[in-house]
C-alpha cells in the first residue's frame, strides 16, 4: 500500500532520496545519516550513493534463448573473458547507462559498488562515505575509474585465486597514473585527491612497493587548492582518509608525517564520535616526529603527549565500537611513545599491561564492524609486545578472522610480520633478559619494507 501525501496522492519515486525509499517507491526526507522514514519504520537505510547493478550484454532477449542452446555453450575459461561477458548499468540515469564503460571495467566497478567500498570504509553509519562522496565522481573521471578498477582487480584476484587478474590490475594502475598526470591541472582537486586516495589505499592493501609516494601527491593537491576547497563534506572525508594513512605510514617508516594534517582536519559528516580517533592519528604522527628530534626536544614532547593520552583516557567513552577502537589506539600509543621516548618495551610491566588492554578493546569490536579497517596498527603494536601465550593466540585468531571477512593481502603480511617479530624478540630476551627490539625497525631490516598497518 502506498504512503499518501496530504493531497491523498501517492508520492512519486525520486532520484535524490535514500536507496531504501527509492526501492520502496516512497517519499524520502533525505535526513542524514539515516532518513526519518527508515528510522521510524526500523528499516536499514542504505544511504544516498549511486547503486550499481548488472545486466547481461544481450539484454532481455538472452532469456528467450533455447535452454538446450544455453546448456551447450561453454563457460568462459579466463578472467578476461569472464569480465567481458557482463557489463555495468546504473539505476541513476539513462546517461550513466549509456556511458560507454567497457564490459571489463564495468565488472570491476560493480565489485567496488557491491563489495569493496564496504570493506574499506571506517564509517560505522548507515551511509557509506565512499559511496556518498567518491562513487558519484566515477562516471565523469577516467583516472578515478581506472584507480577503482585497479583496486577491484587486485581484490578479485584474491577472491577468485586468479593471478591473471593481476595483469588487468597493472594495466588499470598504469592508466590511472598516466591519466591523472594529464588531468591534474584541469580536474577538480576533490576528484584528483579521491583518485590519489584510492591509489594509496590499494597500494597499502594489495602491493608492497609500487614505487610511487601517493601522499606526496596528495600534499601537493591539498596545498595548491587551498583550504576553501576542502570545506565541504567530500573534502572533509578525503582529508580524514589522508590523515589516517599519513599517521600509519609515519609509523611504518619511523618518519614525521608528510601531510601533518593533525587534529585540525574537519570532523567527518555524521561521525562526530570519530573525533577522538582522529586525535589519535594526530598523536601517532607527533610520536613519529620524535624519532628525528634531539634528546631535549624528545623529552619535552614526550611529556606533553603523555599528558594528552592521560586526558583522553579520562574523558573518552569506552562504549561501542568507536569507544573501544579509540581506547585500543590510546593503549597502543602508550606503547609506541615509550618505545620512541625511552626505548622501553616488554617485558616491562607497563608495556605488558598496555598490550593486554589494547587487545582486549580490539576484541570487543565485532570483526564485521567497519572500524576493524582501522585496527591493524594497534593490533600489530600490542601483539608484538605481548609475551603471554594466550594473548598471542588471541592476536593470531583476530588477524585470521579479519582476513576471512576482508580477504586483503595486507592482513596476511601483517600476520607473518607479527610472527617474525615474536621470534626475534623472544631470542633477544632469552639471550640478554631484556628487549631493545623496535618491532617496526625489525621488519624494515628483514623485509626491506614498512609494516602493513592499514
């Protein structure tokens, strides 16, 4: 039965309401993050982004083909022929439906729409921020389409255990970088930064050394565009993702943050409770900066950060996924601070306590929560410092569970890195009785790369 307007006539379907109301054919008040109708009826509000879907290249006529003929046709045998067998349409507009996107790329963009965007978001809200801000840019930005196709091909190669998809991924990576270089002076800074963000995320999740410093590119775009460009929801979201990556990359390289966006990044729309987590990213960057400072400055900076962590410990909520994630970061930040400041780690009682508390907070967040995307750094930091067998098993199980949900190669590398650090640190304690091993420096030495902390 249709909901009726005050005039008694049914509401018409709109193209600007949330996906749930549009599917139901009802009027949407477009409140965010969840519309009023969905809240009132207890429905799952699916947000306001583009909805991508499949359609056979033959259209409806394919369904009329003789069943015997369909059974007699051979199935595609390679990744390339599989992706060429289908193409993308969109429920948004006829123009998007006839946008001329090649079948292979359409297949990859559909994987982004249905799977990937949900795996990489940090937002514990009904509205996926990647769909809200990045997906609408896809139709008019070839560099962004190629960057997203690069990520999707990498992920599908893992899901399908099909290495041939990596060749497709490499081609889309090349296309993304080359087309970005051509359009960066004329394209909207928001779209260019979105492309760089996708390339950065893909590099951290799927590759180990692309040879490109995407954060340096992001810095140039941010500074050249000026602050007014970023004073919008999409700008705030993109800067927040950059802030997160800037912090964890500074840890993996033991270098100061490249962007140094710090705590001045605007709050993400609809995620005011994430402010504490963004403060933690800024704090992590400050600790990383201490690695290159002289002793007197390290002591003064360390004291300031220690006071800030104690203040956060007092006032930050311990409830919900966000609260537990913030406190996990806080406990890991204590471990990181004391390692950089005093070169103190396990078996120091304080470090062991922080490691145990960090793992406890992490494990209270369901592995399906979007916030688990932000957990690799605190998990690595706490796991590497614990010497308790049960806590180590807990850390192993947690990483495995995260991989089973997301199937991201970075998590497999994280698991191996943790195991390697345990071997090195256990050997050091056995021979000397103390632990002077910096876990990140250990991986840099044996792997010749930074730890995968995203």
